[in-house]
């Protein structure tokens, strides 16, 4: 892989990390469609590695607000979702993955903009974990279902518990990707420069977010996602 491509991938992860450190999710939904165009190997394993790196940093930062009592049903639902998402990758070709990735991004944006109000019940947390597992393992985008269920909680609670959930779920995804031969030495090597990029995005976010409109950043990020997701869908017929 050429150096400009690696630098572009690092820059994309940096931007996604900055957004996720602000609103609780966003790294994968911003990064996955663009990185897929650079090289399909980035999806989903290297993005998952980046999300795991960032989630550890965010969970440590907001550890006082983590509540596994609230997360246990989401984690339980994540297990079958992860298995089904991994099995999908066995028979899906690159073009099919591009279409699925684009549809997943658009669906995630619509969920975020829907205004749907869900209570964080046992059933809704389990369902969100199930859908997150399926989407996260197959496309790398597992944040929106959980963010939708938790969107009316306090900001620190959202950041802390999404980060804690992503740590557990990312490990599940990597295990499943290994089982279906989608995570190995090559994917790990490609992931290495993305990890410091994710941490750099987090570091900059912690020092500049007070200068940025939270809602403005969210809407701008969703616009980028719509453009990237639409491009991924169009590429299926090109």
C-alpha cells in the first residue's frame, strides 16, 4: 500500500475519532465508506481495531459514568448479532459489501435523524446490541443502534457507556472475524498506523471541543455520511 493511501487512511480515522469523542459515536460511520474506496481490506477489521483503541481511551476518561448494569442486556444481544454478521461476510463479495456498507450508512443516518424516542429497557438494549453486532461485524458500523437507545441520557453517560460497550463488542467482532478468516496478520499490520491516528483525534478533541458547536458538528458529520454512503451505493452499479 502506497504512503499517500496510508496517510489518507490515518487522516480519515483522525476525523472520525474526533467526532466520536464529541458525540459518542461516529468513527466507523464516517470512516468505513471512504476507507472502503481506498482499499476494501480496511473494512471491517482495521476499523474495528481503531474503534477499540479509541474506546479504551474514552472509557478510561469517563470511567466514573460506566454502568454495566445498563449494558449487560446489550452485550448479551451482541453475541448472536456478531455471529450472524460474521457469517454474512463468508458469502458476500466486494461489490455486495460496498452496497451493504452504503445502505448501512444511510440507515444509520436516518436513525440518528429520526427523532425516535426509545427508552433504555431490557428489550430495547438487547435489540440494539443485536443490531449493533450484526452491523458492526459485517460493515464495521455498530454504533448508531446503541446511540439511538441511549441518546436521551447525559452526555458523559453516553460517552462512557458507548465506549465500554464498544470495547466488549470490538473484541467479540475481532474474534468472529478471525474465525471467518477476515482478520489476520495483514489486517493487523494495516491497522498499526490507524491506532495512533485514533488517539490523536481523541487528544485534539479533548482540547478543542469547547470551541465547536456540538449540534453543528453532529449535523456536518451526518452530511458527510450521507455523501459517502450514497457514493458506496452508486459504486455497486459502476
